[in-house]
């Protein structure tokens, strides 16, 4: 999932391993940079220019192939989003010199069909999370006196996601206990937008049907049996069999050992915020209702509209 530490790990690996190779290149933000006009071609040229240490307008691919055959290189492709991007950038992978390595970071499991080994980045443990948060906010590994319980509350909210821990740590640095308490109360209703926007990138890449499936799970169906959810959403015309697979591929949901559909709390909050933004002041104009007090208000005072598609 977004913010789990893929790029950080790849950056550290690159720094440690690059001295062992004859040529190196770290391509950042492949997804973002490939979306512009000629973006993939520009990335392709930049990659091989860096590996061969030449100007990127001064070579042809036959020259590149001859040179790379005899060169041990390290390539990092960060945030690859599609198979097309990966195929275009490493189409000549078999021509790299012996001992060469390509490291890819991605949120899309479909990329796995083109790689040899997969490492899934796990969320941090409670102890690791507390250390990272405290290093960010206090500059030391333990909570400052008087902030022990508050620090653990923030760590509990972040659920092991390094990005969230660092963002929250930076926002609370040198703040009073009263500000911490206020921010924690606020997070129960309003997500931190820096975290929200990073997580939302995966959602933005979905089609209309897949977005509907994601929002239904985030607001109404998290924790329910996968087969039941699939049948329900298929009946609604959402192409759930393939849609749920896409959500799994993009690390937006997981399937538990008991075949229930699960979702990280921060991703669920992101989905609920998307629906909340449909109508901030009038819940009767949102597509989904899941808070008991809002459901009660809409039903008792007849505030429902045709916008409402689901209630739990």
C-alpha cells in the first residue's frame, strides 16, 4: 500500500549496493513522470544515458545493446504503475551484463508477472512504530515525559504505516499536550490530508466500477465474507469478480484466512472521506451512509435523496 516504505527501502538498497556495480540509475516516480507527453521515452533515454554515462541524445539502441552486454549495472525503477511502463523501460533486460540487477517498487501486483522475486513490505510493529514516531517528533527513540500515552495514541492511529508516522510526527513537533489532544480528536473525524492524498493515488487509478466497489467496501462491507460481497456487488452491476481482484492487486484490500474482505484502517478512512466530501453538511446527499447518528437523522427527518445508494 502507499506510504508503507517501498521507496525508502529501495533508496537505502541503492546507496548500499551501487558501489559494487559498473553503472547505476535510480528512476524516481515512474508513474508520475511517464504520464507527460513522451514521458516513457524520456525516462527510457535517461535510464540508458545514466548507465552508459553519455548524453541522452547521443546514442542509438544498437550502441546501447553492445555496451550493456559487458556491463554489470544496478537499476531501480520507483513507483511503477503498469506493465506497459515496466516492459518499455526494461525491454532490454536480458542484454544487461552478468550480475546486473533491476529493483522495482510498485503498488500493483500485476507487475509480478515480469519479475523473478517479490518482497512484500510489511507494516511496522508497535515498538518499531513508536521508535520511528518518537525519532521524528522528539529526536529520540522514547516518548518525552508526559507524552507517553499521547504518543501511543498517535501510533495506534497510524497502524504501522511509516509515512503516516513521519507526517504525524512532523506536524506535532514542538506542540503542547493540549494541541496533541485536539489533533487526536480531530483525526477521529477528519483524516490528515497529506496522508489521505498519498493513499488516494491508488484509488484515482481505478475505473468507475472499481471505485464503486472500493467505496462500498470502505463504507459498508469491510469484514464481510468475500463470496457474499461478490454476489451482492455483481447483482448491482459492478463486475465484482474482476473488480475485487484489481483492488487486491493494488493493495487496497486483503482477504483474511476466514475469507473476509479486510482493509487497512487508514485506507478505509480515505474511502470514507471521499464519500463524506460528496456533501459535507447534508448526509442525505451522500452515496453511502454508515454512521448511526447520520442514518437516524436522514430517516427520522426524511432527508434522504436519490443520491443515497447504500445504508448500513
